[in-house]
C-alpha cells in the first residue's frame, strides 16, 4: 500500500517533467531553428563576422574617446580581437565593453594586443 501511494505521485511528477521538457526544449516547428544562432547561446539571428566588425566600429565612432583611439577590430567566427592603442585604462575597458555588447559577439573579447 505504501509503495503504491508513493508511486502515483512519482509518476505524475515524471509525466509533468517530461511534458515541460518537451514544451521548453523541443523544436515543434522548423522556423524556430532559423532564429537560433552560433553566438555563444545569447540568442538572436546569425551575424557575419563583417557585420560584427562594422557594428563595433560604428559603436566606437559614437563614443568620442573610442573614436579618437587607434583600435583595429577583427572577428573570426564571432570571436572579436581588438588591437591598437588607447589613451587610458578607462578607454581600454570601455572598448571591451562596447565590443562585447555588439550583436553576434561570442565571448571572450580578446584585447591582449590593445595597449594603453
């Protein structure tokens, strides 16, 4: 009797968990896979490396300190590399932050060749 009383709630929990997993993780239609990306799981549409570089350069131009700095931006499979020279640690950190926030960027942003 006790085993039967424990089995029913366990089966209900298992059934609900399976139903929840199927709803949350399953691809019920093919259009949902088109919106997924290879950008480190951050979601959104796939973004080409050239689009990433353009977005970062555009964002740099919007910031007076970054626009005045000499920063080269490269991207390979969504991984961004910054190189060049910036006037201070504040601008260095700002450049990394702006690059990280661009659509399609996969972490980490490599700034080993960005000097201040």
